[in-house]
C-alpha cells in the first residue's frame, strides 16, 4: 500500500520557538494532505486541509498564523508550529489522499514544548 | 469538530470473546471508515463501508451501517490480545471534500 512518512517522529522544543513537521507521500502523488492533532487519550481533530499549490483551508478554531501549512509539491506538506507553547504539545498526524480519495496516514509526530 | 459519539468509551474483554463498538454521527455521509490505533502510533485503516451498503466483512471484522439511525457498529470476533488498541470511526461527508471527521474512539483491552 501507499506509504506516508513524517519527520521528525518526535521533537522537544523550548517555549517560544518554532517547529517544522514534514509529511511526505513516498510512492504516490498526493493532491490533498490533511493535518490532524491528537491530545492524549482523545480522538483526532482535523486542523486543516492542504492542497498543492494553494493556501490551506483551516478548520474553525485553528489559528492559521500559528499553524503554518505549506504544500509545495505533490509529495510534501509541512506544518510549522510558530511560537510554540506548552499547550501546543500534542501528537500531530498527517494524511495524504491518492487519486481515488483514499487516505493514507503518517505515523505521527509527538511534539513536546517545555 | 467531532462527528459524534462512540460507545463504549472503553471495553475490556477476555481473549476469544467478541467485541462490539458503536459509532454515531450527525451529518449525511458518503462513507464511514473504521481505524485502529495502537498507543502512540499512527492509524491503520480497517474497513470502509459506503452509504449505500448495510454490512461488510473483512476477516474477523464485521461492520454494519444504519443510515436512518446515523450509526455504525464494528464487531471483532474471536478477539486476540493483539487486538488491544483504540478504534475510531470516521466519516466522509457527502460533499466529497475527502475530509475525515473522527468519532471519539473506543479503547479496547483484550486480556490473554
């Protein structure tokens, strides 16, 4: 099946710094990528929809200036958490869709802000 | 936003028993999918059922969909300790944006 990777798999950063998370589709071109956030023992919350070459569409309540999404190519989307705070600590998961709109999920990135 | 409730929130059974999880949703859907997540890991796609389907099987998994009640169930038969994980339903709306909206999930523990 299709493979989606995320990098890094975990990251610890200091409060106030920015962190970039990469999501790559390894063996297919992804027209759309989605970013989710998951707090401990909770479900996945959709943050934004990312289409190659256009601005991301953010879900209600998600700050677009804080969570910068760039979808520069059909195989790469990045999520940058700017001026991170401890409350941004979470598990961030991306998914990528193929031509038939099936979604393939990355393994997730655990962000801890100290 | 969350699509709806999953029931129960937690389930503990013995190996060999069947596990049933339920999911309710709020809006019209194109399809409903079930995913599994081991602790701290990514999601594994289990099964997809379309809005015009009522039941689907895959190995030890059986999924039903009742669009009139806006609900779905996942049955895992002859459970194994390795089935211990969180299970989520997720819906794709009829608008075909491809967005998945997840339920709150059921944590299943299968005791050996």
